[in-house]
C-alpha cells in the first residue's frame, strides 16, 4: 500500500515513476502544516491559500532537486518560509505603489473557518502575531506552533541556533507582555 | 529576570544543572511558583488560540486544485513558447530579407561590368568585328582588338581587373591572325 510508504520512498516513487498518487500523498501529509504556517504569517485565508498553492506547485516542480539530506518536512518548510517572506515583500511593494487589492470583503466569505468563536480566536492570535517583525514572527511560529527544533529552524531560516534562541526569547517576552492584558 | 528563566525552562533550553536548580527554587519559593504557573497559563491560552475547526473540504480538494493549476500552467507555457517561436521566425525572415536586399543593392561590380559589355558590343557593331581598344584607362596601354569572343575580357580590363601579360599577348596574336585572314594576305 502506497499509504504506508515513508516520505523518502514517496519522493522516489514520484521522481522515478512519475507516480502522481505519491505526490498527492505528500500533499495530504503536509498541506495543513503549510496552510497554517502561511495563515499565521499572513493573517488571512486568501493570501494563505495563494501561497499554499504556490508552495505545492513549487514542490511538484522541484521535488527532483530534493537531496535526502534533511527531512522532507524541513525541505518543505524552507520553501514555505521563503515564499511567504517573498509574498510579504511583494505585498509591501504593491501597497507602497498604491496597488492594494480590494479583496477584504471576499476574504470573510471564502474563509475555511465558519465558526464565529474560532474566527475570534484566530483574530486574537493574528493581532498578537502582527506585533512581531516578520523574521521574528517566522521563528516564533516555527518554534511555538509548528513545533520544530532549533536545528531544523536553523536549516530553514539559514540562521545560527544562538541567534534563533535570542530571537525566539525576545518574541516570547513581547507576546507574554501582550497576553497580560488578555 | 524570572521571565527569561521561565522561557528557557519552558523551552527546555536549560542545562541539566540549571534545570535542577530552577526546580528546587520553584518548590521552595511560592511566589516564583505562582509566577511560573501564570506564565504557563498564558502559554496554554496562546496554544488554545490555534485549536480551530476548519472546513475539511478545502484540504480534500487541494490535490485536484494543484493538478488543475499545473495543467493550466503547461497550456500557458505551450502557448507562450509557440508565440515566442513564431515571433522569432518572423524576425529571422525579416532580417534575412533585409540582408539580401542590401547585398543585391551593394553589389555594384555586376552592373558596371554589364554596362561595359554593352558599350563594347555597341562599338563592335559600329566599326565591324575588329576594334582597337584605345581606352586611356587601360594600364597596359596595349592596342587590343575586340572580337565578340573577348568582349567580356575587355570589359573586365576596363574595370581595372588585372589580366596577365600572357593573356593580353594571346589576345593580340589572335587579333592579328584574324586581320590577316580578313585582308586575304
């Protein structure tokens, strides 16, 4: 059964035999992690959906370059983090040039979260995370919510473990300060 | 100061020795224990914010969406590469035509030679088959008799195209023998 194969075996099956089923299984295993990382970084469904699809298409195209030196998850997080940061940069440039999208109204209607309480929870989380600079937010999310080790985050962000710890502790302090008012 | 310690302890970032010391002080100091419980509460509240129910259809449809997007991208790529190929071919044809046009109009030797051939032919018809070429442009300054056979050579000579002495001598010899034949001597 293809479902019982590990990540590396699925990658090999996809690359050597062009097995689309193997790719679909990789998507199923990682899509939620990718989506939630994007959603927490970007703060809304439309942007998160766009970047999630971009990440999965990139994985499809670049899977043959995977070197089996790290976990597949780490490799996928590296792509996700880079694409999210690029997306934020692009958005900033667009907003600076006055090309802001007018999709705010659509955002609420197409969201995959329908429960009002859940929406409020996520809004609260977004407001907290928004206070952190992007790089610090990325490290905080990878450590706190995606539960990756410092070594993995170091590979993903190409930052030393020491610098990561300092950045993470800084973010924790800020967030705890904000949580005092909750 | 305590907060740094809490964060490190919670994050499992203390050495075994530091951890032991911290745990001892937690048990001994009630205020520290309270502060730490408060910190853990906040952490739990933060984690609680991530427990959210979502529409599972979104994730179930994701592989289909990705494959649709990929096939759209492939079609776009084919259209784009065809368009690029076509425009490149048009450009190549355009440049080849320009090049050919220029090379034809720049090739001035041919018309001049042709003109010389024509003028020599006219001279021949006016003065009979034998004409002495007294062309002052001729470098050889040799009288050459023109027969239809050598019209082309003379024309080339007029245009300063070099002919060897032997060739010229040969022409003269042939001309003289023709003259003798004609006069019947």
